[in-house]
C-alpha cells in the first residue's frame, strides 16, 4: 500500500542526532522529502545520507540555530527556494542543560533551555506557518517530555519549558482549529540519545548512569510514533502521545536490574 506520507515535505529541527535523526530516517523510509536543520552540519549531512539510503524522495540540509531569529528566518528563506509548502513540521530541537537545583542554577543553562526548547519552537512555527496555512492541511508535532507533566528535583527549568511546550501546543491547536492543520505533542520519557551527554556537559560516564540497569526508549521508538501520528487520515488529529520505556512507570519509578 502506498504511504500516505509519500512525497510530503517534512521539516525537522534538531535532525543531527537522536530523535530528529531517527525521524529523518523513518520519514525518509515513508518516501518523504526532508528539510533538515541543526547547528552541526557534519552530523546533519550524515543524517541526510542515512535518510536517502532509507528511501527519502530527497533530503536537504541547512544550518539552523533555533535560538536565533535571524538563523530561523534564513533557514525558512532557504526552504522557500526548495518548496512552496511544508506538510509536516517537527519541532524537535532542544534538550536539557545541567541538573542543578534552583539554588545552584546557572544563567547560561537557563537561557540555553528557554532559547532552544521554548523560543525556538515559537520562532520556527511562526516562520513556517505561512508555508502550511494556504494548503489547508498539514501536521505540526512538537516534542515535549514526561518532564513537562511531572516535575523533578534538579529539573526545574527544563520541566518548566516542557510544561510550556505542552501549553503552547494546546494554544496552537485552538488557534488553528478550522484551518485543516493539526497539532500534537509527543512526550517521551527516558530515551537514550545524546540528551544526557548534553545535560551533563559531555560527561559520558554520568550520562550512561541515567540508563543503568533499565531498557530505555530509542530515538527510533519515538520516530515510529511521529510517523504514525503524521500519517493518520486528514480528519484525525493525534493531540498527545506520552510514551515511556516499559521499565519507567513514572519519573521516579524506574525498574533497574541490579547485579549485572
Ligand atoms: N532523550 C530523552 O530522554 C528525551 C525525553 C523527552 C524529551 N526529549 C526531547 O527530545 C528532543 C530531541 O532530543 P534528543 O533526545 O534526540 O537529544 P539529542 O540527541 O541531544 O538531540 C538534540 C537535537 O537538538 C538539536 N538542537 C539543540 N539545540 C539546538 C539549537 N539551538 N538549534 C538547532 N538545533 C538544536 C541538536 O542539534 P545541534 O546540536 O547539531 O544543533 C540535536 O540535533 C529535545 O527537545 C528533548 O528535550 C528527549
């Protein structure tokens, strides 16, 4: 059966690693044209090559820093040179910086989290909507987190920006009702990507401890949910997905096998 997504134009922010890279491969396998953005061009080119190998109709890359309005505008100007329409927008770029308590928090970490997870999503959505609204169909999927639903110690600002992402997704869903566009949030729990390495400033050993003794989600598990949500019939909107590893029942309830 031909894929409903074949030849659709899919824009993915943060496509250089983790969930975004897996989404590029899986939307590629569904026969999509891909518009991939992130700051690390070497990794972005590798993601595009993997997506082409998996069957993408085309895969295009351009540097994108969602923390900068001029960068977002330049990116979308470049998108317009390739296509007059975007069918699927995946607002995925982001992550956590640090795990300090409020008392010990660092300004630079707070600013980075607000700029990428929160303002980045706003900037990219505002810039891409003119490429979606005229076509009266399309899908915006924002990546939230279990952190946006259940705060935890040392996560204050990250939990805050992901709770804001949840609220923004709901506002956008209301604002776009009647336009034919659908909007949803996909909120993962523990997933093994570069996420923890970034949070712990490159400390690989500490990052690995996050997943010790348990089986986490992978980027591909989340990409599968994204492809599923984007490929429902046009009259069906998947408003929210919360997906967690079987070993993780809640932020603080993670089954870890010891004695390995
Ligand atoms: N892994 C988890 O456990 C988990 C759970 C829930 C939610 N999430 C969310 O899932 C999303 C993807 O994270 P991931 O797990 O796949 O981690 P990841 O492997 O670290 O990927 C993060 C991606 O975001 C991009 N990015 C970060 N800041 C950016 C910026 N200012 N401009 C453009 N791109 C930027 C990175 O690209 P460059 O560095 O090349 O720019 C990278 O491609 C994030 O929003 C994260 O908060 C992750």
